[in-house]
C-alpha cells in the first residue's frame, strides 16, 4: 500500500545519497584514487635504484650487516640515504593494508566493503 511505497521511496533516496558520497570519495581529486600515484617512469627508476645503488657495497652497513635495500624494506628511520624509498614503501604498505599503526587498515578493501554493503 501507501506505507510500502513511502518506505521504498525513502530507501531509494538513501541509496542515491550513499552512492553519491561513495562516488565523491572515489572521484575526489584530493584523495587521488583515480590517478596513479607512480608513473611507469618512476617505477622504472625505483627498480634501477634497487638494482644499482640499493645493493652497492658503498652503502652496505657494517654495523647492521644489511644492504640499504634491506634497511629500506624494514623502514629503518636511521637511513641517511634512501629516505625517499622509505616513504614510497610506507605509501605502498598503507595502500596494501600494512599500516604503521598495526591496524592493517586497507583503504581499497574498506571502499570495496562499503560498496558491497550499500549495494
């Protein structure tokens, strides 16, 4: 009857509002979810750094017994070289769900869960 139609109309409006918020979250330039964070050129330069400087004996730490690549992967904050790489690893781990606060919050998985729940 009439109550059912009103209820369905209300659910329809809630659905539109939820999808609008979701789309804003995805398409918002501030969040940067629609543009790649790292270009193909940047990825190639990261690979080149790892293969050359990252394993260079010049940057080997005799104190820790580790290469600079190993120290970057361990998020060693005492690095005098490779701090950009540490930041990049942090960005990637945050995206993939290995955040530094130990929560393991993954933004991509969270957005997917919201989408499936609302759908």
